[in-house]
C-alpha cells in the first residue's frame, strides 16, 4: 500500500492543473483508505481532465472562427470625435486640428450609408449607431435627433422643422445624402434585425440615436479604458441583443487612431467570435489616420487572417471608400457616390488649387489633402446648379454680395440671410443687441472668400 500511495503522489501533480475546484476538495480531504481509494480518485481526476478539455473545445473552438456571414446585414458602429466630427484639436475630445471643431468630415455620411448597404447595394439596411467615449452620465454630451450629426445622416426628405440652425452649413451638415428612393432602414434593437430579414416595415435612413452607446466618466482621460469600453459595447450588441437575431448581422466599426479605437478596441473586436456560431462578429474596422502629434503610436493596418477581421487605415473618407471596395464591402458605384459628396464639399469650402476658401471650417492643409485625394482618379466636377442649391454656397454668395465689393470690403457690418441678421466680420454669427461693437469683413477676407466663386 505504501508503494501505491507513493505512485499516486507522483502522478497527482500531473492532473492538478486539470482538476476543478470540487476535485481539489476531494484530493485535500481524502482519507488514507488504501490503494483502491487512491486509484478511484486518480480515475476521477482523469475524467475531470477529459471533460474540461472537451468543454474547452466546445467553448473556444479548436479551429479559428470563419469570417462574418457574407450575406448578413451590416451594423455600422462609429466613434464620434475625430471620426464623425473633428475635435478641432480640443483635448480630451481628440487631437485633429486640421478641421475646425465639430465639423463633419466630408464624405463620412455617404460612406456610412454605402457600407450599410454593402457591395450588393441592399435596399434594406440597419441604421448606424455611435460608440462614443463621451460619459454616459452627461446627457448634454450625447447626440440627439436635433443635432447636426443626425441631420448629416438623414435622408433629404427627413429634414425636421425647427431643428436646422442657420449655422449648420459651417459644420458641413448640409451636403445631402444620395439615398435610393426605395431604401428602408431599421434600428437593431427591439427586433429590428428580425424585421429587416422578414421584409417588415422600416423607416427612412438615419442615425440610430437610441441604439448608440457611450462611455464612463472614469474613461474620459484614459485612452486604453476608452477602447475597452467600446469593445464591451461591441460585445453587448451580440450578447444583449441575441434574442433579436443580432447573430445574423456583422459589425463594421469606424474609429480613429487618436485614442483607444484601434488598440485595444478594434484589435479585440477583430478576434471576437459570436456565441453559438463559429464565425467572427466583426466584418472590418476602419481607422481614421489623424494628422496630429499627441496620439498613440501603436496602430497599423492588419489584413484578415484565420480567426481575425481586417483593420483598414485611411486618410479621408474617399480613401476609405476605395479601400472598402477593394475588400468587397461596397460597390464601385458606392465609391463614386462618396467621391461626389467629397467633391461637392471641396467645391464649396476649398479653391480649385487646393487652398482654403472658408477657413472658418478648414484651412489650406485640409483642402490640400482633399485635393490630392480627389486627384487620384477622374470624376465629374459638381455642376454649378448643384453648388448653387446648397445652403453653404448660398450663404457665401449672399455674404460676398452684402459685405464685399468684389474682393474689397465695403465696410458694412451685417448682412441678412434666411430672415436672420448675421455679422460680416464672422459670417456664421448672428448679430444681436449684446454685441457692443461690430465691424465689417476685412479686405483679405473678401479676397480669400469671394475671388473665385461664381454668382
């Protein structure tokens, strides 16, 4: 019996690592009842080990998960600051100072629509929602239906009365989406995916405000925590919405490399496998490459591999659209629609030589980047009729006629635009009684804004 117990003692450590808590209690409390008892306990340990290994295979899958369902609907989740809108370089929101604060990036809205439709240009889509690091507890930081961001993602027929401030053209909320007439969309929550799959009644395309997810106050200055929270929100889409058939959908995440969107958020998303399915949850992550110094240096493109989705770095949303087509995520026509939106923005806010016209929105560097991107291929220039139909161009023309004589200031201090009195010194500010002084536009303002526009 002594030899048997010695033999048991020798082999026991081999199985301790595989022994569960109940098994260890049995080992520690086992009385010395002879070799038969030792053999029985040893056999139990082997069974626990085999059972644990089988469970690991069932749960974690030995083989890498397959790519996300190629025919499923796409749920776009997007970061806000420096992805949807520019932070203007304002810490802690972000670091991009190329565009002024809160300006919506040109082509963003059309790109989101095209990704939602996919390469087959589906007419039934999920409405995009937000993953923001803004604290959940601060309601005033949340994006609502009356925001310029919601307006930028709304179908042209869905403009809401009373929610269209006269200065939204400064923020680029005015470039209309190219939305097919028959397209319908669904919010993923409350059975929206099931309704989409069953061809149920939908709604016009727009931002899924109620399905957007936010961060924690403790994350606000910790970029790693921001990324972890976004990954948790990503998991919640599949775990909390599983009863609503979220496993049928694939996520495309859009973020930037200024905080935690790339690492850890996208890096963890790209390896996440849906529970109950042997496939990835992420279709692709698009990461906006920012022009700023104070950002993490650990973000790079990553190709799709067994068990992981791709991470795609991009410089602007036309660049993102081209890369999305290369990955089979949008159609060639979709790329052209994004290009048309970027070209329309460029024609209003920039001069054809790539310098800035409306520096209140972006300056020479931003215009030069867009000029270089548009120059990579050929496409039709926006017609003058299309430009004149845009409120940003209408404002610029009105300002030039009222505040300038050609390229020279006429020293008027105000101008009228859409039944509001605005300031010549700052064309996006309303004139009011509390302004103790007011002045006209400068000669340099008139020259830079008005010298190359058509009436």
